[in-house]
């Protein structure tokens, strides 16, 4: 498998389902109003429209990201034809998961009352791809050298371009754009620098004491519901949810996992867990932006150029 990188209010029906699973009217009211255990020093997060972060503005939106990927695969597909190879079809539609949901610990799209922490079918892969818009995909063994440029200089008697067909696609998308430092043409993977800076901010933001305090409030809420966990990650990664998983196909979801996930989401809403993380991550991203204004300006121009080139490639 090739990893191209190297995760509103609640709908009334969902809120009702959560209450049927054990939340009281006061719990739901507190979640909606931002009262109770919610700190007052930041904006409450109660839906996907609130999951934005400052560095999002340097990237393409989800629809334009998808157009870039569509153009990328078009070039690779046409390149592989020159080696008498047929590229398998790949999903190039917009990613179907909120961009910052994993960063901010938001469970709202997982339908935990039905699917526990696993989420609807196919969502795990979409969550992983949500950060940079790049889905993982399989490269057939006989296409690997031509696709990546690794392992052979010729395939079926035809010389492989630098970086393979994937490298050819990236150069076409980057055409006319400068690299992050502004001193020369953009290289194949220069656009990934933006996501690297986002990861740096996430690492710094996660150290914020406000998140430790939110963990403690969440843990107290869960204790009242009969669950003993120190922080949301402990509940979400409980090894019991993995028991019986053969590693093939979709794992099973137990009644206990669903009960735990429902309580977890209720408590995250009650203490505005995602709002706390958003405040911490926003501060960390703003610090990264302040230190890298020139680089980020160039990265934004690179992203825009990749999109305009994609539009031309797609005709």
C-alpha cells in the first residue's frame, strides 16, 4: 500500500439518539448552551463549522483539493499507458470527513450511537486523509517502478521519468510556482511543507495546560457515568475495542464500545473538549504563522498554482 503522505449543532436526530442512550435534558442543554463545565475563555465548538484553524486559510478547500488529485491521477494514468500499464481506478472525490476533527477530538461525524469509535464504513481511511486530502492507495507490484521511479530505470523497454509517473504529475502541477523559500521552482513534495508546519503546531498545542484541565473535567464527567478513563484518548483506544479483530475486513463493534463512545461524546460536549483544543491549537498555529510568514505566503501561492494548473490539465 502506498501512503501518499509518507484524521452547527448536532443534528436533532443524533442528539435525540444520544439522549435515548442515557443523557438527561440538562446534559443536552448544557452541551448546546456552553454552560456547566465549559470554560468561558474561548468560543464553544458544537459542530463541524466550528472546527476551523488559522492555517486552513493557506490551503485549498476540500473541493479544490479534489480537483488537484483528479488532475494528478489523470497524468499518472496517461504516463503509465506509455509503459503498457493500466492504472486502477481511485477515488478522487472530496474527502468525506471534517479536516480538523481528529486534531480537535470531535466525534460528531462518527455516529457513535450506531458505530462506536469506528464510525461508518470507510470513515477510518477518510479521517486519515482529511488533513492533507491525500488518500492511501495500492500500487500493483508490476506498476511500482514506473509509478514511483524506484527499482528500475526502464519498464517494458521505456525509460522511467525522474520520480516515475508520480514525479511527472507533481512537476506538472507545480509548473510556474516557487518553492517555500521563494528561491527556486517548487520541488515535487514542497506542498507537503504546509502539513508539516501544521503537525509542528499540533505537537506544541497538545502540550497546552488547558488540554490537561479539559481531560480532568472530561474524566470526572465519565466517572459519574460509570467509566474510569484519564483522558478521551484512553477511552477511544481501549484495547477491548480491538479484541476479535482479525486484521481483515471491518472489525466488530460491541455494545460496551457503543455505550462508552456515547458517554464519551456527551462528556466532550459538556466540557467543550473540542473548543478547548481549538483554543490551544489556534494559539500554537498563530505562533507558527508569525515565525513563517514568508514561507506560508509562498505555500499558499503554490497551492493556488497547483489548483490552476489542475484546471488546465483537466481541460
